C-alpha cells in the first residue's frame, strides 16, 4: 500500500491511498465466504458454492463491492498512522479507481486535531471576589434553618402574608371548566409565589369558607399560556410559628449545645462556600484568559456537530424534563432565536478550544491520572448525577466512557498548572492562595465535556 497526505487547511487533510490488488486477497476471500452464507445455488450445498459460480450468477461486481467495504477501514487506518495525524470523526471516502486484478485507489478527507501552540501563561492575572461573611449573612443562614423548623397551627382569622392556607381551585377558559382545572386541598404559603399570579391578592383577607375569583395566565396543563378565570376557596388558615432563637433551638436543630456555637458553625460553612466559589471563579477567569492568548483553529464539521449536540441536549433532555419547548424557554429568557444561535455557537467554540488547549498541555507537562484521582472524580460525578457511585461506575464502564473520565481529570490537572502559575488577587487587592485542585475538572467540563464524543469519534470508513 502507498499513501500520501495533503493538508487542506489547519484542521483538515486529504489522504490518497493506492492498494495493489494482491493486498485485497483476505477481503476477497471474506467476501466470497459471506456471500456463500447468504445465497443458494441449485446443485451446491450452502456455503460450498465455488467462487467462479458466484461470479457467474451474482456478478464479480458484488464481490468486489463487499471486499472493498471490508478492506477500506483497515487501509484507511494504516494511512492515518503513516501520516501521523489525529483524525476527528468519520472520513469522507471517495473510491477513485478500482481495476479488478490490478489496483484499488481512494481518497479520504477527514478533520484532524490541529497543532496547538501553548502560549506563555505565566503573566496571567485575574481578580476574584473576596471571601467576606457578614453578621447579616450569618443571621440569614440561621433564619433559614429556623424557617425549616416552623410549625403551623390553624387560626380563626383572615389570611395574611406568611400564612399557610388550604385551598380548592377551579380554572375556566372561555366559561368552561378545564379537564385538569380542578384541585382540592392544596396547601399554599401566601407570598411564596409558587402558584398562579394573582393568587396572593385573592386569598389575602379571606377566612376559612371564603372564596374569590381572579384572572391569571396558566403556567402548565392543557391550557398552558391561556388566560383563565380562577375561583379559589379557602378551607383553612394556619399561622406559621417560628421557634425561639435560643440554646434549645440550637440543640433541636443541630449537634450544638448553644446558639452561639450554631452561629459560629454557620459562619464557617458560609466561609467554606465562598472559598469554593472563589476557587471556581479563579479557575474560570484564568481559563478565559488562557483562551484569549491561544490561537486554536476549529474544525468546522466538529463545530457544527457540537452546536447540534448542545441544541439536542437542551431541547430533548433539559427542557423536556421541565415540560418546556425551546420557544417558551427563549421567551422566558428574553432571547431571540438569533441570540440563542450565537450564544450556543460561542459556547461550543469555547468548549472545543478548551479541550484542545488543555489536552496539549497534558501532553506537554506529561500529566498522568492515577486510580485514586479517577475514583475521587467518579464519586463527584456520581453525586452530581444523583446516582450511587456503583451505579455511575457501572454506567461509565458499560458505555465505554472511562477514557472520557480520565480525560476530564487530566484536563483538570492541566488547568490547575495554569492557575498555579497565575496571579490571583481578590477585590481587596489581597493575594489568593488556591490549594484545592480537586474541583478543577468540573470547571473544565462546564466548557468542554460535550465535545468529548466528537473529538474522540470513531475513524472507521
């Protein structure tokens, strides 16, 4: 076999391959064997039909077609290896010559991973939010905990904001009660904004047994988006009673003996959260600066596939689970279709650039992933997916996604190298020390995880 490579642009090549006919012998034998198992010829046992009979009855062309289809992936792979290119996705193959007994010639155009020059990132400087926890932050956290331990007791008075009312609802559109427009015994906290627009005003001031009618746009159901006439009847009013903020409350709501110990723990938890947010912010901003410094050509086909993948995941997974159409989502987001298309494309470009740059940095720095790092990352991914570690690990192995997870961890380590070299200060001008690299992979994957399948696409013809 002879092969040559032609660079069409920084992200695409054309391979030209010539195969002497004798190198097709194994594929020709396999073709005759396959056809033998598929056809019957009177006077011959199945599987024992001579090659010359198959040629006469079914045509030599059918055999050649089967043999070429069998041989192409092998010779394409050999050409790729000889050219020392890294293909992305499927090639576009064109058979340019097929002379029986003499020669098979074909070309294969394919996107390739571009050569990426890692820029000097030692001068990157970013500013992040300072870690500051105020007394008001602590009190808000304690109040939220206090709300969780609130009790409700029925009262004989008019409903007011903060009360929990039990209500019956009936919705009509054009004077007709909707099939799914009746609900009884619904509990609703006035002021929470969790039901229909206008319901707070309607029930405020009503006692048990009172009812009111108001107009509201339905947020779901068979008449979603339509204006409905809603009748609401209050069957019970209950007041929420908060526990006293004292040591008894601390002992009831936590493992602490005193309220001051609870407040101190709340402050520490808030500081840890803000430190985590600060580290994530630093990683994101350092990554953004790194992307600005690097010139990375993007394979157009890979970009198109990535954009389509992101759209598909949004429409059929995220929005589908929420019961929203893309049109409704864009309406809620206040975006036009054009703005959505532009934003999606920009995100896809960022994801692909991130992967290419960090993968090159992994190679350059000779970064490896050990079993402990992979296990820790798997545990985090399992937790974020709502699966047990065993379930997640099984799904990863069965889906052949272990290399993807290894890549995530490796890219996280590459980004950690850049972050460590960068100058990070907070809004007070104080230097920030970042020593927790464990979460870096998650920052990377927020930009790049959806490019993995495309970039590691199969290369069979």
